[in-house]
C-alpha cells in the first residue's frame, strides 16, 4: 500500500475500477475496440454481452492474466500493466468454469486456499465461509457429490478468502438451474452488502436486472450502453399502456412446482409478469 496520504485517499474515493480505451485483438479478430468503464466501490456492476462479445477478455485483462494492445486499466488504484502484483493482491477471480478440487471436500478446498494464502486459522476461515454460503452440512462431503449450484457457491466462497476488495465473477450462473441461480444471486448480494465490489459478466438479462447497480452492454468491441436499469429503460420510448392477461413465466411455474428453498424466495419472483397471477389459471 502507498504511504502517500493523497494517493491513498484517491484510492478510496475514486472508482475502484477505471478502464480507458481498452483494445485487444486476436490476430485480425478485433475483440475490444476501445472499452471505457468505471465501477464505483462497493457496487455490483454487470458487463452484459452475447457469446463472444469479449466479456472474458475484459475480465482477463483486469485480472492481469492478459495484456491489452492499447488503453489503460486500474483496479483498486493500481495499474494492471505496471502494478500487476498489487492488482492481484486486490482481487479474486472466479472463472467461467468452477475451479474446485473434486476429490477434496468443500471444507478441505477452503482450508487449502487459506493455507496457500498463509492466513491464520484456516479451519476457522473455512467454517465461517461454509456457514455463510449454506454449505455447513455438505462441508465434509467430497465436492464430486455436489450439485452445480453448490460447486458455484463453494467456488465463490474460495475466492473470498483473504477478503479481496474487488471480485470478478465470470458468468457465475451459466449452466445452473433456476433455484441454484437464486442461491448464487443471494451470495453475490451478500458480498456487496459487506462492501465488496463485484464485477460480473453475464449473458442473462434478468441476472443483470436482478443484481446490478449498473449495467454496461458490450457489443462489437465497445460499450454501447452504460447506466442503471432505470437509465437504460429510459433509452427506449415510453411504454404504451395495453391491457393484456398476464401469464406466469416458465420460471415462476418451475419454482412454484419444484419449491424454492433458496434463502431469498422473493428474489426469483421479482419478474413482473405473472407473479401476482400465480394460480389464477
Ligand atoms: N486466446 C484466444 N485466441 C483467439 N481468439 C480468442 C482467444 N480468446 C478469445 N478469443 C475470441 O475472442 C472473442 C471474445 O471472446 P471472449 O471469451 O472474451 O467472449 P465472451 O464474451 O466471454 O463470450 P462467452 O459468453 O461465450 O463466454 C471470441 O470470438 C473468441 O473466440
Ligand atoms: Mg466468457
């Protein structure tokens, strides 16, 4: 950490992630063509884009795994190009595919990471995280017996060891069933509530809508829209008033039938269509 008080204050006050003119090409494929983004400290920021839009490329650059061709990026006040080690101390990355060890138990995975980070009381840290992510009962079971949602939660729990101020979640719920998605959403909200900045990528519009304080849409190498959900909605002409019979969405039906033991039963029912009409037909 810098001892210059002005720099330290700047680090606390300014945006925790600042990206300017980021460009990256793979041979002649220009994936990023000048990406500008700022993320406020303690917020949940969603980077939305279709397959191949370049979301993972942005996350890899911000987490110092990949060098940009042009542009600058700072994370927690540190430059990804010149202060990579400082950036790595400030972040954790949960990749698009879960990185947990199948043979170990959930608890053993957590203890292992805490040991690797030279933290005191790895067992205590593991137990606290198991409780926080509703994995205490499954904690001593091998991860190979976990469901996709449990693995994802364990993966996110592992990335929190050492309390990094910024976490990157690359498509945290891709491939999960609706109930597991709700559980992961709940975990992400909890992170932000405790002050962690979360940058997540997603191709699910509802995920961005449910979770994010701000949403940026990455398309053809640039951010083509960036704002809060109400700001983005204002980009479209005002809605026409029409009277239609609202039907529950398939997600409403699925969750109603399967039962939603997720910790936040209201989260999944927040989609406007149908929830008030459940059972009318
Ligand atoms: N190492 C690489 N070499 C060549 N092309 C690559 C490489 N990595 C990514 N690409 C290409 O760059 C583009 C952007 O990839 P990226 O993984 O960033 O997209 P994404 O938005 O994360 O997509 P998805 O939603 O499928 O995860 C894709 O067309 C991909 O094929
Ligand atoms: Mg990706």
